[in-house]
C-alpha cells in the first residue's frame, strides 16, 4: 500500500493580453498524421469531419495547417502558398473553414526556413502579419527551425516578439503559439510573447514519448495559468491584482490519440495528463476514419471540462513515488481535480491522504478531517463520500484515474462544517 501526501504548491504568473486564448486551444493540426502530405481537399475534409463527428460541439474548433503549405515569396516579400496543393488559395480555404463555424490556423518558423525548408518568417514579420490578417487566420504556430543562432533568451524575445508586434498591429486577434521547443526556458518569459509556448521537442506516437514529455513538464505547472493574478510586495506589504483576458499555457505538443501505436489505456492517460496540465488539445489523427474508441477518449466532456475550466490553472504534482504520479488542480467554484498515473508495468492500488489538497502546513493537519465527495471522470460514476483519505484500486499499467473532488468539509465529533 502506498500513502501519498503534499510536496508542492503553486506560483502565479502574468500572461500576454491580446484578447484571445483564455483557455487552452482545442482543434486539429495536420502534422502528426500527414506531415507534408497536405492539400486543400484534405483540410476541407477535416473541417467537414470535425463538424459531422460532433467534435466541433465539444470545443474542437481550430483547423490548423502545419508545415508545407507555403512555397515562395513574391517580389515584395509576401508569402505565397503552394499553387498545386492549394490552387484556390489560402483565403478561400480560410473562408471555407469559417463557413463551418470553425477557426483557421497556419504555421511558419521564426527562422530563414521552416523545418521542411519552406520560406521562414524571420525578417518578413510585417509582410507575413499583413497577409495573415488578410487571410483572416485565427491561430498561428511559429516554429524554431533555422533560427540563425538566435535561440538564447534575447534572440527568442527578438524573433517571436517581432511577429507578435506585427500581428497585434493588424488589429486581428490571433492565438499565437510559440514553438521554440522549450529552449532558453521559454516558460519563464513566454507570457508577454504568446498565448502558449512549446516546452519540448516533438511528440511521437509511443508511450515512451508520452512519458518523456511528462518528465520534462511536471515541474512547469506554476508558469501556466491565465486570469486574475496576484503578486505580493512583502516590503511594502501590499498585493497587486491584475485582471487579464487572455491565456498563457505550457504546450506539451499535439495529441497522438488515434494514431495507432499506443493502447487505449495509454491514450487515455496521454489525454488525461494533457488536459489536467492545461496543454492545448490539438488532435493529430485522421478524423475522417476515427474509431469509436478514439472518439470515446477525446470526446469525454468531463475531461475536456477540466482542460477548459475558466480558472485556467494547471494541475500541480503533489507526489511521485515508484512510478506513481499524483497531480491536484484547482477548479472554478472550489472543486479539485485529482489525477493519478501509474507509469509502471503492473497494476497498483493506493491510499490518497487528503493532504494532497492542502496548501499550507496547517491545512495538511486539518485535512485528516476533510469530508469530500468524488466522481470518477472516466467511469462517469459518483464514488461516494470519504473522510481524510480514499483508496484507489487496481490502476492498470500505464493507466490513470481522474477524479473530480468537491464539497470539502471538516468533520468533528460527528458534525461537519464547510471549509471557509
């Protein structure tokens, strides 16, 4: 039997105020499944499939084209789409996506070339921003290939800040996704630059890759959260509160759910961790041939609600012990999400002491008398009422449990009192 308790607390940060991205982006991206094998028919078909499958109603409202849509620049430096792959032009494709009630996204790299050797955006920020605004895009992913040695903090701020300023100058609100692979610890200064920032290199469709990305992200939760912020000045004994209308999130890369190289248990864990840590939920499979099992995972409305919770706070690791991971996250209205992952090779059972929900050491002591109600978000069942601790049984290898916990009370001599 394992007994787990509190090991960390949260720190709050500011985020870029460009009016979009209040919660993590949701939608679909072309790269994981199709690489450079894209054309306008494929994009249109995926826009159709997002709507007809019901994914759009669940919040998956972005259709994002990754690398290989662009081919050249004209004499004035404006980017040109590949005329063979996109004969109708990008604006026509954007209009089609918008006609479905969806949002449209594009890609480039903050370098001289993209990762697939298409024209990059470095030094062409004003032309690109003007063109993207004319094309009415809603989301933009900016990669890090061929960055001319400007991968340090100063170079990152210069490169990504140039396009940020150029896009803001157009007046069109564009969700700006920085993809610098976590170089220069982007999470420490990404909030004035973009709405999200990639924290690692690319994901692969394997359990080993999912584990690697979790290992690289578990300590970054304090940098990911929008909304009302506070910072205390202890010398002046004052707290500054600022209300923002945008989001700033750690991006753990696009989802691999449905691409076939992991089990459904592993995909469910992959999806659960990305959701709880407030990573964007950008699908990366072929939606046209999606299986019922895949839809059951990505269509879990209660897990999606954790990711899209209006409070916007990432879950924080509370314990790591022998390949068992425990996260707790705050939710709007006072609820908590409890996520337990078994990264080991055999099933495990464990007791969770309610100290994991505490913030101060005083709370840890008081938590022995907490009375809570818990709901399993994958089983979609109410688990009942618990005092001080709860037991989770038979979590499978590579599996997870996600609970929504509410109604914290103190229990004392048979009486209960609301937690203030």
